[in-house]
C-alpha cells in the first residue's frame, strides 16, 4: 500500500507548530487525527452548553445527554483503549520508549471526568422531565444550578483532556519521527 509522506491539514493542536502550507509528516498526522476529532467534538459540546444556558429546553437537554452517552464517552474510551492496547505497545515494541511522564496514567482519570459530566447531565434530564419544572421559581433555580454544575464539570473535563493531549502531542510525535516509518 502506498502511503503519502506528507498530509495537509489545519491542526487545532496547541503544541504542534503550524506551518504555512499545513503539511505534516504522515506518522504525526496519524497520531494526531483522533485528538483533532475529539477536540472539535469538545468544542461542539461547549457550544451546546452555552446554548442550554440561554435556551433551556427539555429536548435540548435530552439531545445533549444522548451525545455524551452515545458518542463522546465511547469516542474517548475507544481512543484511549486503542492508545493503551495497540499504538503505545506497538511503538514500544520498536524500542520507541517515551519518557515516563505519566500521560498513560491520565487515561483513567480522564474517563472519570467524562463520567462525571454524564452523571451531571443525567441529573439535569431528571430535573427537566419533572412535571411543571418550569413553573416554580424554586424548581427553576434548582435546574439553573444544575446547568451551572454541568458547565463546571464539562469545563473541567475539557481542560484536562486538552492538557493531556498537549502532553501526548509534545512527547509522541518526535518519538514517532525518530522511530522511522513502518512499511505497510
């Protein structure tokens, strides 16, 4: 199989230095693409929460929960499973050993943060599904407080995931380049 040596893309990475043509070695792009997808999805979630803060509707809360439970959580879980069980062991088998910086240990912590967002949105769904939830000021305040809590949990999760990606994207691309190409 022929593999292009250079791939053009607009990266959202905070640590990979952009170049004017947007061209990066294939092995670097191959490693960064899952992070790119997750970063873009995290931004979509951030925008959805901002919309919930302005226009709280039961259907929007349920749609956000569905996105968290059926898409974002499995995406992050699968990505870290693949890193831990396929990518990192493969490169380690080539004697491409990263410094012991603890980024792999962060996966369990990160998934815990994603789960806290899931729990928070589940609680919000429960509140907005209650009959007459929008008619009593006490209920409205409880729902607003839960939206604030959801936003706080989501912001915390997003910050830690992006920081984690920064660590991985600082450590791994130079190692992948050093280890050379793998023929397919």
